[in-house]
């Protein structure tokens, strides 16, 4: 009996010591973890290509404070401010908010984002990467930078219309490694398909603007800012089939094309803000993954990835010589090409490029239809 | 006397011919020439990179390529005369709207190429790699702002 209080005291002391030990080692471990996580977050911000879109296109723009104007076939978007400013940025965002945004395309109020924000690609990101990005963005100095409202057609005026789009097209499954492939390939697949979201520009879109992953990276005639985005599959002429892995590595590191030219265009921002900051191993992983993609000819003949004299050849080659033809009714082969081109474009562009809406419905893919009504003045 | 008259005549004829041929430079040919010089620079850059990244051995050729780049680089400033912004060219009108800035970028590009030449001449591999990246950045910076890409 008399020893009991001692026992109690002793056991309390022990418990306290245990608690103290676990707390102190815990904080040491988490401090280390968080330094690690911050560094990882900083790296992922590059690998995720956040900077190119979330920084305004002005020399004095503050990185990640938003405001970049992005012209798309669906309207003009202005990227939001990612700094933790409470009024104009992401002040007060929790890990759950970041997770919902990056992997489910939802704002903290539950409303869906427009897929100009590449959440369909980010959906495959790992928990660890999402947490690291969140931690790093929260550590930025807040910048008060209100951005203009998007300029969209009336039927896209409310973000809630994207709920239906998500039901149809959004796949929120996380990335799973393919055990049949090696580590490099899997890392490359993760970087290309998810984090780096290469397909958001390089993969053509269907009529409703969703990525057509059956043509992964086969080129996109309707890229952002009206650019034609090249096919980067292994076709020897239309794609990058002639590029060696060293060619690819050099391009991702500094933007040099195999013929010694240096890229301009939106890819130069991707190289400056993203791929040039990656580790050599990650660049190699991307190259390994890209080289594993079977050739897939792009249905339109514009913008092949450049080998020699890209500019002159592609200009001359696009749509054949028919562009200058005065004949109003297309010849069968041109009809076929035009038809394919129309199919690859969103319907917002049909009128501009002279597609015939009568034959543009998915049910009308029978051969008869395109010969009947693809009489296009522009082909 | 006769001889000097003949010389004068010949000189005048030559001058007239030269003047004529200058006046006859069409914008289309000026664009063609610009492209030819640019392609030549690209070819030297490609060759240089193959050597500097150890993909081919010809170390002894490096200086020749970088010399060519440096010389051609100083010619770029006169390759964008007014009137050559339309036609078969990817040069953007912005070049002629902000001549000062365009000129500054070309000067910076000449400087980075001179640095590359110095690094190669000194046989400094690390400095060569660094300078080559800087040259690439100067090419990319100009193309990004002043060249139409992918239509």
C-alpha cells in the first residue's frame, strides 16, 4: 500500500517521459519531413507546370500570382492566383481543399472547375505529391492580385455545367504503376500523363473538348492560344520517331531541336518553367515513356514535330495543294482529310474552318454522309 | 589617259550594275536569304552540340562551328529590313514595332556566343556547357517573342 503512491508517481513519470520522448522525436521527425516535403513541393510545382499558366505574361509578373490570359476554343480564361492571399488567392486552403481541387476538380465550395485547369491529368497524382504541393504553396508570401473574370460563351457561364462533363469524361482513378514495365517507364508515365499533363496540349480533343486518350499525344490542331500542337508519338515523319533519346533529353533540358533550331512557342515556357528544372533521371524517364508510344499518325497534317526545315515543309504540306484550289466541291481524298480534321476539332471551330455541321453528329460517321455534304468552300 | 578613262568607265559600269542588283533585292529574296543564314546557324549549332555532348568525337571541329556561329550572329541585325515581315516568313510584326528591344536581344545573343567562343577556345568544358545553354536561351527567347510557331 505504502509503495503505491510511488508506483503511481513512477508510472506517471514514465508515462510523461514516454510522452515527452515521443513528442520530441515526433517533432524532430516531422520537422525533417516538412523540410523534405517543402523541397519536394518546390520541385513538383515545376514538374506540374504550375508556373507557366499561373504567372501573367508580363516581365514584372509575380510567379504563381495568376492572371495569365489563356485563349481556348471554349473562351478566354484567366488563371487564378495561387499565393495564400485571403482575398485574391488560396488563403486558408486546407490539405483537403488542395486534394479536392487537384484530384477532383472541385473548388472549396464544391463547385466544379473548368477543365482548362488540368485536374483530369492531376487526378492521378499521389497523396504525397498533393500534400507537398499544398505545403509549398501555403509557404509562399501572399500576393494581393485580383485576376479578371473568364470571358466565356453564355452556356459555359456557370461552372456547374461541368458536372455533366465530369460525369461523361472525368476519370479520377489514381495512377497505378504497370508491373510489366520498368521503373523509368512508370515514372515517365506518371510525369507525362499526370503531373506534367503533356496530353492536355498534345492529345487531340473530342467534340466536347475532352481528351481523346486513344490518340494520346498524337498532336492537337486546337491547342491553347490557337497553336497547333505537334504529334510527339513515334511516327518518323509526323511525330518524333527520328529523334534519339539524346535528342529528346537535350530538347527537354534546353529546347534545342535535332536540327539545331531552338523552340519558341508555348513549349519554350514549358522548358523554362518545367522540364529544365527536372532531375536528369526524370527527364530520361519522360523520354523513355515517350519512346515507348507506338507510332500513330495524326489525322491532320499540320505541325509535325520538327526535324529539318519544319517551317517550310509543314506550311506547304498542310491540306495538300487544295487550299489554293478554286474548286468548291472537295475531291474524295481531300474530303476525307477535311472530315478527319473536322472530327478532331471542337464544334466551336467548325464554322471558322468550314466544316459542315449537317455531317458532324457522331451518328453520321457513315461514309455516305461525308460524301453527301462535305462540300466545303475552304478545302 | 585612255586607260584611266577605260577604268572609270568600267568602275561606273560595275557600280551601276551593283546598284541595280541591290535595288533589285526583293523582300521575298531577303526573306529567303534570312532563312538560309538562320538554317546555317542551326546546322552549326546542331553539329556543335553533337561534339560538345560527346556524341561524336571531332573535338577539333568545335572552334570552327562556334566561330561560324559568332560571325553569322553579328549579321542577324541587318537581316530584318523593313518590308520583310510579310510573305513566306514566320517573323512576327512585333520585330518592327519594337526595334530597340529586338536589337537588345540580338546584342545579348552576340555576347553569349562570344562567351561560348571564349570558353571553347580556353578548353573549359564546364564553362562551355554553361555558355551553350545561355546561347540556347538567347535563341529561344527571341523565337518565343518574335517568331510565329506552329501556325
